[in-house]
C-alpha cells in the first residue's frame, strides 16, 4: 500500500509540533520509506494518523 495522495499527520523527529498535509512523494533511503509532506521529509515511523479516502 502507498500513502501517496493521502492526508497524514506526523511528528518529525526533534519537533514538538505535528504537521498535516498530503503525501506528494515517496522514496526509499537505506530500505526505509521517506514521504514528502508539505515539503518536509517524513519517515513512516513518524506518521501518527492517516486519513484514508472514503
């Protein structure tokens, strides 16, 4: 499954504030998925919530 185009909420490492937005790109670095949300790189483990299309 891919999160591309889905709305997610994530808390990036080292940040207190969560960010929400649409996943606009996905790539793999060292075997780990990295998603682009609002221009920021987010790792899968940092995603708190995914809004699936209804």
